[in-house]
C-alpha cells in the first residue's frame, strides 16, 4: 500500500497453479502457494481474508500476528468465541480488523439510513428483508458444517446486520425456524424474527434453496422505504422507493463515476479500510457505527437465532 492508493500485489491458494491462474487473470505480480507464505510476505500491509467461513478465524489471527491489517469477509467468525479471539489478536498486535459488509458502503445505504434517521417515514415499526438463492454445487463449503456453512451464517448475517442498522439498536429476543439438510446438518432455509425495544420488530428469510429474492423494507408510522436490492444493486443509478400518504417517490442514488457499478461497494469498503489504516483510526461503518462493537453484537444475534431454530422457542440475546 502506497500513500494515497492501494495496490493488489499478491494472491494465495493452497494450489499454486490456481494462484498463478488467478494472478495472470487479474495482473497480480506475486503468487503464493500457501496462505502462510502470503501472510508472511513482508511487502504486504493489508490482507483480505475471503476464505470460507470456517477459516476466517485461523487465518485472520495468523495474519494479525504477522503484522498485517485484516479486512475479513462476513461473517467475521462462526461464534462469539472466534470473534473475541480475532479482536484480541488485533489489539495485541496493534493492527486493524474489520468485517466485510460491503453493502453498507454503497451510497444507497447511506442515503437510506439518512431517510430513516431523519424521520421521513416516522418512527420505525418493522424491518424486513430477504436474501435467497439456489443452484450452488453441493460440494461448496456453504453445505459443510465444519466450514461454517448454512444459510444463516453465510447470508442471514446480512439481514441481521441490516435490521440492527435501521433499528439503531440491538434485539432483546429472537425466534427462528429452519429447514436443515439431513445429511450435511446445515440450515438450508431459516426464517428469523427480531424483537427490539419499544415494539420495533424485524423479520427475514435466508435460503440456499429458493428462487432469488433480495428486497428490504423499512416500515414506519408515516411511510415506508423499499430497497429493491440492498446487497448489490442491479440498477444504475440505484433506486429507493419512498412511500408516504399513498404516493411513491423514486430516490435515485449514483455511485462515483470512477468506479465500476457492480464493484463499487467493494472498492469503497477497501478504500475506507485503507484510510483507517493510514490515519490509524478505528474502522467505522458509515454513518459512524463502531465496526468492532457491531461485529461482536451481530454474532451474538446469529448465535441466538441458531439456538432458537434448534430449540424451537424464543431466545433472549445476551448483551
């Protein structure tokens, strides 16, 4: 990483030929045939950990111990214990660690949050969202329990994060129902409900076996805000639908002209993290949300939802 810019300088795979192929495709100057070789590379400042969920903790901690700052894909860890271990390593080695919820860096989410927080839809009553898909090969780590697979951890984490984001608070109680794969033991579909204080509720569906569905909606006492695709917008500019008194207004949100539309959230996320590293300031999600506190809270809600689905009852969220 150089002053004012970030450069992709290395890629790693456990298969060196795969690393070479990826390097050639994306113009990466150095390739590593093991993850250990990459985290020990003295010319790397920041590691992006995009391994499967079950390897997030191990290789994030290894990278932090090697003196690297880490941007780790969501979910940060598979349990609260893993997340605590990762942040402990970050503090011990005086390095920054941030969980990669790239959608929160898209300008449409910043604008959606502004609309909600400004009271344009009144007091928030309910937040709902879907993130469903299908068609992945069953050999994918998402179907492996030991790899941190399952719909809740892999994609439900987005909806939980979104509900907390717009509620501006933490749920006190959750309920969930799930359909499990009898052979792999992972949840293929999970429906969850979040109960916040003052009667605010959230509901979401995450699935690896359903037709794709992505929308989110925030409902208030004076209106509602529909976000057709809060994760990776499919229209440019992105569109939000603000409805009040039966009339719907389309709010269009542009992304910076210098960025490819589809990759914009990832580029903005990486730019933000590198700025935090350069300026030695704690990573925050816009607008002004403490990333470390947010990651700790999100995994606690995910754990409570998993417990509820298995137990068949509502579960209190441990603060």
